[in-house]
C-alpha cells in the first residue's frame, strides 16, 4: 500500500515535467520575451520622478507638467535672407516679441522665481556684455501657445527663420561675442546654435564640429538652407567631423570663444518621443557613460580656448550629474593639468530675460532654464568658464 501511494505521488508530481513532454513540443522560455516591456518614455519619466523630485523639490510637479505639455518655440531670424525685415514685421504684427532686442537693461528687473530680498546685490554690479543688435529671436508672449507657420524661402532659396527652443539662444548670448573672434562649436549638429553664432556677424572664423557623420551631414544641410553659397565657401567657416574629445589637443589655444553643447539625456525629448530615446534599453550603457563623455568634451573645449578666452558649457537636461557636477569635475581636472579656469557670473542673463524664461533658483554654478506652463521653454543649462593661462 505504501509503495502504491508513493508511486501515485511521484506520477502526480512529475507528470507535468519537461521529461514527460515530447521533444518536439518543448519550448524554451525567452528571457527577452518574458521580461516586462515598458515604453522608453515611461522609463524616462519614472527615472525623472525619482531623481528630480529630490533635486527640484516643490518645483518638480510644475516642471513635470510643463515637460509633458506642448513645447514653445522661437523664430531665429535669418539675416542672410533678403526678406528678413519683412518677416520680422509680419511676426511682430502677429504679436511676437524679439526677446533679445526688447530685454530690460534696468537693474530693477528681477528673475520670476526670486524675491527682491533674495537677490545677491554683488551680482547687480556685474557689467552686462554688449549683445549684437543683428541677432533676433521672436517668441509669442507668455501664456500664448500660438504656433509659428513654416518658414518661407526668398528669391535666393534661403529660409527666413529657423525654429528652435528660444532658450537655446542663451548659451550663444552668454559667449559675449566680439568683432573678430575665432569661435569653436564643438558639438554643432543639428545647427541651431551654429546658425545663431553666425547671425551676430562678429565671427572672423568658425569651426563647426560634430563627431557623428550623419549629424554633420544634417548640419551642412541646415547651413545650406540658411546661408548663401558664397559665405559657406569662404575660409571663415569650416565644418569638420572629428572626435570632439580629441579636438582640444589638435586645436589647442586657438579660439577666443568655445561653445560646448554636449550630448545629454535630452529630458523633454525623452519623456515625449520614443524614436532615438536615450532611455531605450539598448542605450543603457551609453546613457550611463554620458557624464564621462561630457567631462571629456568640456576638457577639450578648455584646451582649445586661448588664455583669456571663454567657454560656455550647455545641456538640455535638468540633471545635476550632467550639469554642475560635470563643470566642477572639469575644473578640478584642469587645475591638475596646471590650467586655471574660473566660473563667470551669468546673473545678467536672468535679469535681462526673466520676462521670457523661468530660471531655477540657487544653483551652485551656472544657470538653468526650467520649463513652465506660462513660458514652456527648456530645460537648458549653461555655465560660462574663463581660461586664465
């Protein structure tokens, strides 16, 4: 009887085992198929909720809503187009404002997020740099979510304006370009900031570089759509596709101004678009290596700057790890190499453009444009450094 019960127990226990299934019916479970699948945008938002809720505190809920809402754009007027003045007048008739030309120079103009008692008085004494009157970027007023129409071509085939996040122009303004400057745009593609640099008409030589061949081709296409052929064929504009991390050694101490707009997690894109999303599982290692790449690119920019030259580091991310931490680490590495680099105050940017953008309070270094429903630009982080030797 005991043997019978034991036999029945064994049969019931192992009758569903793979051993009793014919080989042709056996199916091996795939790990990739059984692992839960989530869209990259969902993974990005979960990551940001965990990180930025601590970093931004009470500001995060409003920033989160803005990032998930439709982004506002600015129209960078193309001065090389014969219809530039006409297009500017048409856009102004629709209610657009040139936020660069109409910025307030008064020292009483304060950022939206700060009370007058919280403003550092020492920053008010900082002399504002001269902004080129040639660069114009028109935006709709705060609270106005109107869209720009597609840009039209003039008789020469040049487009009248370039649509971009208006906050992307701020790193160009932070460079404080002067007539005759040699400029390096280290990560130039797709070309919005490069085009903004050229609109100032102050650059004597511009090297626009991007390590990606496909992105460099996109940069060339952008410049061809907005600049006359004779300007592109001049020696003052050079387009290259070198490894940006090594370019500093090749072009050491050559440039008066260096713009280092590094690859980043592109936070707004990551929570809105699946295509080319940095939070795709296949790009996990690439995303984890971003801070190291950003430090290397910023160091290359420091090497390429002349003594007395300025470097502006920028990202379109809210992450402290990609923003302040990268700047501080690069300064430490530069000091170890005997290069003296100082952070420059950008408080004048927040005072001049507080009516257009919403700036984050109390950053250790640099300035950060936060997305806000009434001014849904950004995020854009920027920090200005000056090389002394």
